[in-house]
C-alpha cells in the first residue's frame, strides 16, 4: 500500500524508453531505479525530474493507495469531530 510506481514503467514504455535510458542518458542512478521498482520512498526532486524527462504529469507515473494506518487515523479523526 502507499505510493506505487507501476504507471512509471507503463509511461516509460509508451515513450519508447527503458530503465537503461534513465540511467545512462538522464543520470538517474541504478539505486534510484531499484527504489522505484520496490515502491520505496523517493524525494519530490526525483518525481519532478521523471515528469520532466517523460513530459508527463505526476499521475502518469505514480498512484496512491490508502493503507491501514491512514484508514485507522481517518476513523479516529472522524470520531473526534
């Protein structure tokens, strides 16, 4: 749950690019590619760079799914009001 980058790989393919393209032509580190593949946390500078490279919007490269922690917080917050 949380942020997922499956759309990144789809957008990358639709643009005729590969992970190799990102690392060798746009200077994204192999470690960053691995973090994205594992849906790990990346900073907004990386998201901005990817959107610029792919000429797309944020929603074209990532999705957000609410996790149980956020659901529990929402329930608690709604009870308090």
